[in-house]
């Protein structure tokens, strides 16, 4: 992965793409204050350098019948690297798990799980998650509502150049 030194235009492009990944190159270029061909070259360079990982549509879970979101705090019996990797690989095969984060502290993993209803989640919990190898404990936290959902990172368009890597 080649590293691109970010300037104000690159940060503007990243901020705009993060806010609206379907923005046309012409609109993106207009907002960045450059013409379309160099804008497209910059976008491709940012993609190749790994700043842009992909483009996704934001889907309303409720529209597809996923009315429950649960955060499952998972503890494992063993934290050996092979066991951690085995759990991560197992989780990749569970479509209802939308996020998996390894944590430091009492909980080994935090899973974001979507389900049609509470009974659906309980079936997942008892037939897959707690039945999985190496599971010590699971604590479930039902999300009541989401007041902020903002993927990505804050991008300061007006910041100076990125610090040099040593």
C-alpha cells in the first residue's frame, strides 16, 4: 500500500466521499475546486493507497424486518492467538453479526448483532454463539434506540499536511 501525502484537496475529497459515496466525479471535483480528470486521478490514488476501503449503501434495517440490535460482550476461555483467530473466522460466517471488535479488558469481543426480534436473537445466542467452541460467557445488551450513527472518521479539511512517517 503506497502512502499518499494528504493535502487540503485530498481531505475535501475524502470528507465528501465519506458523506456521499455516490457523488459524481464532476460534483466531487467542483466541491474540491479542481477539474474532473485530476479529481478522478486523486480518487484512484486515495483508493490505491488504502484511504478508501469501499463504497456501501446505508440500508434501513427495519425496512428489511431487522427490528432488534444487540451488542454481545463475549468472553473466551482462551486468549491464545490461534483461539482468537478461530473465533474471528467463525464470526465471519454469521451474517447477523454486522461488526466484531476484539477488546482489551474483561470482554474479549464485542459483537453487533441484528435480528428480526428478540426471539430471533435468542435462537442465534443459544444455537450458535454460546454453542461455539471456547466461549466462556456472553452478556447481551439490547439497543433501545440509535441517536447517532456516523460511520467513518472526522476529517478536518483545513488541517495542515499529514505528519511524516518515521
